[in-house]
C-alpha cells in the first residue's frame, strides 16, 4: 500500500520545512478531503534558495558534460524504479487515472534520458577568420540560475522539460511547482537529488504564486524564467521578465482546432480525437477543442464522437476501470458549468454531458456541444476540461478562417486523405504544432510550444536546449 506524504521544500540539497512553519492543505479532487500539507515558502526561504542556486550554478557549470549526463540518466532510472509509488501520489492529488499517471512518469524518464544525451552535444562554432593568426570561436555557456513555474495538469511532465533542459546545459534551477499537486513534482526533484546532483543545483519551493514569481523574476541572481500556465499570467510574467531583461520561455493556453475533411478516415478520426479530448479530463493545453467537420461527414462524425464520449467510464482514478478521473480542482467545475450554460443560452445544442456528477469530488460528464455560435464564450476561451465543440464547414477557406480566428496558436489537428490538403494546412495553419491523421505531439525530441498568445520558445527538441545557453564569441590573435 502506498502513502500520500506531506511535502517539504528542497533547498541547497536538503529537504526542509518553511522557516515560518507555514503550510498549505492538499486536496484529493476525487473526495475533496485534505490528504496532506505542503510547506509554504516566503521571502526568507526564497533568499536561501537563491543563494543555493547561485552557488550550485558555479559548481555545476564546471561539471563535465559526461558527468551531468550520467547523473541525469541515474535520475531517470530512479524515477522508473519508483513509478508505482509516484503514480499513486499523482492520482491522489491530481485525479487522473493511474494508467495515465504511470504513462506520465515513463514519459518523464524518457525525457530526462533524451536531454542527458543532448548534454553532450552543446556544440559551438569555429568561424574562418579574415586575418592569418586569428582564431574566431563561439562557445555555448549555460545562461545561469533559472526560475521555473509549472502547473497542476501534468505535475511531472510540465516540470521535467524545464528541469532537464536546465540541468543538461549546466544551469541551476529554482522550481515553483503547482501547490495543488506538490508531491509528484517533489518526487521528480527527489530522483535528481538521490542520483547525486550537487547541492544547490535543483531547488523546489511552493507558496503564493504571484509573491514567489514577482520576487524571483526580478532578482538579479535569476537569469532565465520559464512558465507554463494561462495566457493572462504568462503575459504578466513576460512583461516582468522584459523589465528586468531576463530570457523567457512561455508555454501558455491553447484552443486547438481539429479539421475533419470529408476524404478522411472518419472512424480513425473519432477514435484518435476522442481519446485525446478526454485524456486527463481535457485539462491539457494541446487538447482538441474546436472540431470543424466538413458537411458531408458531419452527421457520421458527431454520432460516433457522442458514442465515444458516452462510453467513457468516469470515476476515482485509483479504480482499475476508470478512464477519466475528476477535474483537478473546484475552479474547473464552476468554469465549465458557466461555459456550457452560456453556449446553450446562445443556441448551442448540448449533445451529451454538461453536468457535474455527484456531490463529492470534482467529477464532470464527458460533454459534446454542437452548432455553437462563435459569440459563445467557449468558442473564444480555453475550456480546459472535457468539452468538445463540434461545428461544420463547407470548404477549405472557411475551415482555415475559423481555425486561425483566435489569438491562440498552440496545437492543431487535421484528418484528410489528400496530400495536397495536408500540405496546404502545413503552410496556412497559424499554430506551433500540427498533427495530421494521428496524434503525435509532445515527444522529447520534437519542438513543443506555441505562437501568438500561446507564448514563445519551445520545450522539446534541440531548440529547447538552445534556450538555456548563451553564445559567447571569442576572437584570439596568436601571440
Ligand atoms: P491560473 O492562471 O491562476 O494558474 C495556472 C498556473 O499558473 C498554476 O499552476 C498557478 O499556480 C500558476 N500561477 C498563477 N499565477 C501565477 C503567478 N503570478 N506567478 C507564477 N505562477 C502563477 O489558473 P488555474 O485556475 O490554475 O487554471 C486556469 C487556466 O490556466 C486554465 O483554464 C488554463 O487555461 C490554464 N492552464 C494552462 C496550463 C497549460 O498546460 N498551459 C496548465 C494549467 C492551467
């Protein structure tokens, strides 16, 4: 039997309570019961973390790339070995089914391994000189101590990309992970600590988000920030980073369009998108959201999708046959009820779902809305929950117009049998990621990030490593 722990801060290689002794309660979203507490950091704790990150950086940047890589691989192996205990904690605090928690942990270990390999490939350049006797080189240096802010929907996977990129390049990091899901993030940090990473290189705090971010982002020790969360908070933090001339990576909200053309394999489109829509109860920044189906296949797609939604077994994530757990917190329940009510009041058809389930736990029905007018709030705001919006289109131009209408540009999906349509989509969709005829995003080795109001920078692939490095040009004359 696994336990849910109380969660401490990790500062300068030590697990510790907050100096002021304050804590935050942690709620199980399936029962609404308090299951533990997390330490709440204030400024004196942050000052210790900043000193530790500063000292840790000086040690870590001088540590050889091979050794950094070796320690990271060890952390990945520890995470795999501890998967069952961590999956239990993640499901308790976040709600997702155990199988999805296990997948998240396996994916995180894979991500650490990939970045560990990249640690050995932060190549610079030699530039031919104009004069004989001159050597011109560009070396890649770690940018410095990083502050990272991560949300509750994927408590480990949102963090592992930032942590791995920072650690593989020789940066130190202070993580403020989500207060709602502190234990799984702490277990990821523990894997790095137990692998033998030097004191001060990774640090973990929890607290009042705005209090922590405003202090860390502005602090001269911090050289880069990385945030995953909503667009409004991201814009505030990006503005603060700009004011203090800090590098920033912003992975923000989305409202993914899904274009289903009449030449697509409709059964496959239903199976792939229903799975992606209701995974993690729809609390996924790249979740398919605005379905646009070409007239000739619309009836068939909607019917099949509704059946798939009704087949989903909703329940406590700890139960074996649960396919969708509760929403992660009470804020999502009220937000979704309001979005569905607004859409229906504006003429949308509620095809299935739309209600809270029971009176205990934040359970919500897998929901499908159709014929939703673009004036409805849900057509413009990220639902971040298990609601699919299915509308129709007649031709390519209309579909692209609607897909690109919103200021978001994170993920997009399309299903078509035409290579020409697929090519045109690749050119015209305003999106950071486009998945055609399957769901193939979020692997360690490929870019992960958005454009427009969905943010900037990428958290996967070689570009993710680049954003933790700065180029230093050195020109040297012989003698
Ligand atoms: P929120 O915007 O208050 O918080 C989102 C995350 O940002 C949380 O983890 C929170 O702790 C953190 N945060 C909030 N204010 C902060 C600040 N000033 N400094 C640093 N961190 C801060 O919203 P929420 O109620 O938790 O979620 C609502 C919306 O956030 C969702 O509808 C969704 O649009 C977005 N969200 C996006 C992702 C993502 O993966 N991109 C994840 C979680 C939430």
